[in-house]
């Protein structure tokens, strides 16, 4: 199940999302708006890596995620 979206109405959370959870299920909702703890240098490096990755993908230089995961598992 993915994230749930609620709105605040008169100080109460109002949730109107379909779910497969059984009636009576109790869940914890967490407001996750803390961002991250990257430094400016780390964020710059991340954006450079993402841009290089996108350029590589656009050029057709792709690998299946399963192959990459298999390689990482072998390195353990």
C-alpha cells in the first residue's frame, strides 16, 4: 500500500482513500516533511550524478535493475 493522503478539516484529519485494509485496522500516520540532511556539496554531487544518469539513459546505455542487484549481491 502506498502513502495515504489526508486533509485537515476543523482540526481533524479527514482521510478518504480506498484501501484493502480490514475494518478496525489501526494505522499510524506520520507527517514526513523534514526534508533531508544533505549538505550543499552532497546535494550538488547528487544532482550531477542524476543528470549524468539521465543523459546515459537517454543515450540507451541502460542495465536492468535485476542485473545490478544481482551484481551488488555477489559483492557481499
